[in-house]
C-alpha cells in the first residue's frame, strides 16, 4: 500500500506539482483571491488530477525513449519496473474523472479548460497526433498545458471574471515558460536524436536554443503590464531574475558536459519558480493591505533567498530524495539524481 502511494506521488512529479501549483496560485491571486485557502485547495485538486493524467500519458507514450534517456531514473515507473501499463491506465482514468468532477464544482469555464487540457495532453503524447514529435510545435503547445490550464483554473475559481489584464499576464507567463521548456531537451537529446524526435535543440543546436530561450525570458517579462499595482520592488525583482537567467543561459550555451548542463538548467528552474513566487507574493500582500515597509522587507528577503538558491543549484546541481526501486518495494537511500535534469526548466 505504501509503495502504491509512493507510485502515485512519483506519477504526480512533485516538481511539476509545485510548478503548476504556482501558476494556479498566480491565477487565483490575480483574480483577487490570493489569500483564500479554500478556493486554492479546490483549484489545486482539479489541477493536480489533470497533471497526473498528462504525466501518465507521456510515460506510456515515451517508455522506449525513456529507457534510453533515463535508464536509471527510478521516478519513471515503467522504466524502473515499479508499475505496469495497465496500472498506469487505471490511474489515468481515475485521475481524469477526478479532474473533471472537481472542475465541474468550480463552474463550467473551469470544466471547459480542464477538458481542453486533457485533450491537449492526449494529442501531445499519443498517436496518431503525437505533437511531441513535431519539434517547435511541441514547444509552443506544451506550455499551454503547464501554464494556461492551471492559471485559468485559478482565475475561474476566483470571484472576479477574466479581464484583458489577466490575459496580458497569461501571455507573459506563457512566453516566458516557452523559454524554460526548451531547456528540458538538453537532458533528452541522445534519445531524441536516436528516435528522430525533431526538438528545437536537435534541429538548431545549443547556441540558438539558449539564444531563443533568452529572448522568451525577456519578452515574458512584458506580462508585468497585466499585473495589478506594479511596484518598483516587483519590477526590480523581475529585472534581477531575468538578468540572472541571462548569465546562466550564457554559461549553458558553452559545452560543459551533462552534469554541468543539469546544474545550470536546474538553477534556471529555480529562477523561473522565483519569478512566479514573487508575483504571487506581490498580489497576495497587496490584496491583504500590507504596509509599504513590511511589503518591501518581504520582497527583498524573498529575492535574496531565491537568488541564493539559484546560485547554490548552479554550483552543486540537483539532489533527488524520492526514489522507487523495483516492484518488490526496496527503497533506495537519497543520492544525487544520475543524469537527470528537470522535466522542464521551471519544474
């Protein structure tokens, strides 16, 4: 039973739960309900169930490629022998029903968004559509599932309606995330090349991929125009995060080796999460009526902590604690994740 629960946790991908949870909270906060824990839990229930479906479909479709790219990755149940295809299909069906059921309690707009997200996930991973094999198109569509679905579910859970400024912010988050999602291909380049998967990295190389990613990071910051009550502190934090990302991308553009790539991409993921977390903090503190002094202090502390975490990650690389061994249920001790970077540079 415990092993099955750990299997569910692995299928949900804790890093992706955090990522999509941040976008959900952003939508809720932009809608004026950033301090409403009940609405947040309701929105997260729908989003996490949707995420499980997306991950399961991807794992089922990419089993062969994962055996090449991630042969020692214990967080891939099929590769590790910790689950069967039939079990994963049952999990996907139950999670899809849960996602649609919870979304229906929020309202028909949230239900429509979740249904569209599930259809997108199926089209992304499964044949005959299989958008994942279509290079640049995959990099443009995947952020819709990672960004638009949770953000809009959060927005529709909030009491206010969807306005023009909310769409501007969504556009900025979407473009910025494209720059981060491109970087996941560094981890998978060997298998992608072997199986003819025409990713942006395979087609255009390291330098152009990092350059395009940098352009997306910069353009994504324009989304600030859609944020309520932008302050100098928030604008300064965004500028600093973009600057740190430019430095990391410049280093990534140089050939350093798999471990070095992993550390830099993980550091960029920290910066991406920091951008979203800072935005949520701004919206929540503004909505709660914090004093300027308290607001300024909290923002400075948050930025210092996040930049420090990114610097540490760039030096040391990621450290994975959650591992699942064989179907027998033998647990591994915590150890550095071998040859594995983030699912997305933001995860």
